[in-house]
C-alpha cells in the first residue's frame, strides 16, 4: 500500500512536546493493547489502564482503542459505547475502522467522544476529586 505519509519522528525531550506534535499533525490516536498472551501476564491485561488515554482525549482527536476483550481498557470502551473500538486482532476489521475515520461525520462523532470524556471523567477537577476521595478512604482504613 501507499505509505508516503509515514515518516520517522525523532524522540521528543518532553511529554508536552509529544502532545503538541500530535495535536498539530495527527488526525487520530491509536491506543493498542497487546494481543499476545506471551507478552503480558493475564492479570496485567485485566487490571492495567493506559494513563495516556486521559492525555490523548484532551487533544480532541478520535482515540482508537484496539484491545483484546476482557481487558480493563476494552471494558471501559465497551461501557461507553466507544465508536473507535476494535477488540479483534483482525487487519481487515481495523482497516474498516480506519476507513470510517475518512467520513467527516464519523470523525467528528469520534472526536466528540474524546472531548466529552476529557471534560468529564478525565477532567483535572474530576481526577483530583477522585484522588482526594481515595485518600480519605485510605486514612479511614
């Protein structure tokens, strides 16, 4: 296929630089989950949630979640009826998802989901409140 739009980007010095680059140059973000049971311990897959998801949704771009079923990431996406979600390790299904992004109304709907969660459960105020609530529970124990 045509890969003329792919280029190697040198490593960034700061996380902020990565986010600014993505905001200015990307049309979507892919968060892949490992599909190989040899790669990750099953308990890790069931409990691990990518911290970058909160940052990436702040960019207002569609965030594509490609993760096997029964992982915390997949369950999170499923519970929110995430439009840009694929749970199978299938090139054709993932390609169909990418092709859907070429439709402006689909891209806008996926981007709107990112903005919605960034303003709600991933907002700084919400995260801070949750953190304080957990601290209170720890002190009570």
